[in-house]
């Protein structure tokens, strides 16, 4: 556990002067991190590049760094410690995939001082941020580190197919051993940059049980709100143009399928909202005190920003008057307030194992089982996506100026104007107080015709799916069980959607 000796305030993540974690001071921990990473990454550059093999995911390299130094390691004024690096070649591949050069990685983590952050959650972890806003270092529990190790082969396959993802991007897994204590660390991407002021921050799970920020959290300078708070503060949701909305939901759906396949649950969407209009009223300063301004473009990690992480190439930024979205996704409120959205999925190192099943069973006896956050992965993913697509993110429905003008003309036009338009069109007729919509006598027939067309489309989709299943069975040497042999409309939609994805 960590304890705080003195707190500071400010920034989207509140900074803190000094903490202890497992009886290790924060300054000693930061120094050990930089020494260990500096040695291991520097030593890794001498190894030739090659393809990642399965055994590479299970390699653990260890080096001892005594305070007096050795032939291989420099002297330092911290207690003696051993530094372990997990799957160094695999993580080097991940860093290469995101365009992180070894020199840039070392410069960010080793050459510049690390910024200590307060814990935005309830895990008791320590967080450190690099000065260039690129990387977050987080202490993790032993079970989380083990789970990440088991996750690496599947994580590797997913990143190869889908580098644009809102899932955490892991760049390194390490362990510091000193005085019989193990401190495990993971290096990952930073979702909320300090250089942009976050007017609102949310941790969203799609559940309602205890999903409101506490009074203590609300009293912070930059509180992190939860699901019920979001519904109170943004009742109408956040609006995106159609292309951006579709790309965002496509990315979330794919990421949730990946998490479900790994039996992961209890993850959150970390959402930061920067209000452009409010920032301009405050003097145009988007950055935080102590920030270093915008990140240099040459040092920016590939697919690291919110806009770069979603599927497709959104063009929503053209709708904004500002030339730089600072990596955020342009959005608006229902009142047309301009926003920049920063987001990413966090806390994915929770598997639905026995203890989580037991926790869900107990909570379901006392509360509504569907409202609690702990749930089986399939249900959790479906509820998460439904909440994001219906309550949090909305697609902008634009009315053209001509349509709006025509509506006003119809509502205010006189009897003479209606005669000029023609009363035999079947659309409008004149009443004494105003305009009254004419009942279309053919509406019932039109409705029946639409239902017949939909039924024909469903039958066509059934035939298509059956043909594809038959071909797959014929091409396979093994008997395959298909969970969607009962081909109702919803299953057909899912199957066809999945097929289009894999094509």
C-alpha cells in the first residue's frame, strides 16, 4: 500500500510531493526505475532484431545493481536492488510497432525527471508521468503482472492486426526487488495529457451500483466522476459527426470483443473533456500549470492520441475553427458547445476468476445483479457498449438550413400561401387555427409493404449465412459446433457483421 506524506494540487492528475510504497520512498523508487530501465534498454540495443518467438514471452532477465556499483552497473545512493525485465524482446517489438525509438524511450524515462501523480482510482497504486506527457509508469500487484504475462501472446496477435485501439498500450513490464520486497511496474501510454486542461474527467463502466463520485472525490481540484455523475452532468450525451461516431464505436466494439475473448471484465473508459469555449473564456490557456505545452510532433508515439486510436481516418477536425485538436476528438454538447474528447480503456488486468464470480454472486443477492460492476465478461462487454453507444456518445443529426427554413415557412404561412403550394399534394391541409397534418390513407399499405421488404431481406441473409456455414464445414476436416445454429434476426446480424469484419 502507499501512503502520502504531503499532497499537492493541480493538473488533470493531481501531483504529490512524496509517498512511500511498500516501505520504499517515492524518490528511491523513481531513482531505481530510471537506473534499471536505463541499463536494460541500453543493453537490449546490442541484440539484433528478429521475429518474436513464443518463448520470448516467458523470458525474464535480471540484473543486480549494488549501491557501490559494479563492472556492469553504475554506483548510486539508493539501497541495493535487483531489477527484472519481463519479455524484453516482445516489449521491444511493441515499442517498435508504435514508432518508439530506443533513444526516445530512454530520454523520456531516464534523462528527464519523473512526475509523481496521486492515485486516480482505489487500487493504491503509484503513478509516475514522464515530462513529455508520453508515458505513465504504474505499480501493479503480483496477480496483475502475472495476468499481463499470460496475456502477452494474445496481446501481440491483436496489436499486429489492430494497432489502432483504445486498449492500454503496454511498453514494458519490470520488477524491483529490494529488502525482500517486490515492486512490479508497467509502462504504458498516457491517456490524459497534462498539457490540455480537462474540465471534466470520468471513469465509466456502464453500471449504476455505487457509480457516483464520493464527497471526498468531489472536493478535489480535478475530481474523477463516475457513470451516474455523467448522466446528471451530460444528460444528452456527447455528440460526434457521423464518421467519427462510427469509427469510435467500431473501435470500442472490437476492443470489447478482444477483452471478452481474454475473459477480462471490470475495465473502465477513462474520459477527459476539454471545453474549448470555456478555455477561450478563461484566457485561451489549455495547458496546466507546470506543463510543457504541446508535445513535439517528432516525439509523439504512433496511435497514442485519442483521434489516432480510433478506426478510420476521421475528418471531424475540419469542422473546428482551431487548427490543432491537440490529439483530442472533436465533439459538441446538445447546446453546440465545442469540446475535445480524450479517452482510453483502462484497468484491463482483471480476469473473471473465482473471487470475481463470488463477488458478483454476493452482490447479486443484495442488489440488482445487472447493475453491479463485477459481471461475467460477455455481459459486461455488452452492457459497456450499450451504455457508451446510447448514453455517452451520440451521432449528430444535422438539419439543413433549407429544411429549417421550410419548416418555419410552413408553420407561419397563410391560407393563400398554402393554396399556391397546392392542397392536393397529400401532405398538408389548412385548418382554422393553423396547419394540421393530413392523414395519409395509404399509410397502412405502405407499412405492410415495408414489413414484407424487411422479411425478404432477413430471408436473404439467412440463405447467405447458411451458405457460408456450409462452405466452412465442407472445407474443414473437423466437426465444428456453431453456437448460432438457430438463425434468428439478431444472430444473423451479428454473424454477417463478424463476417464482414474478417473479410
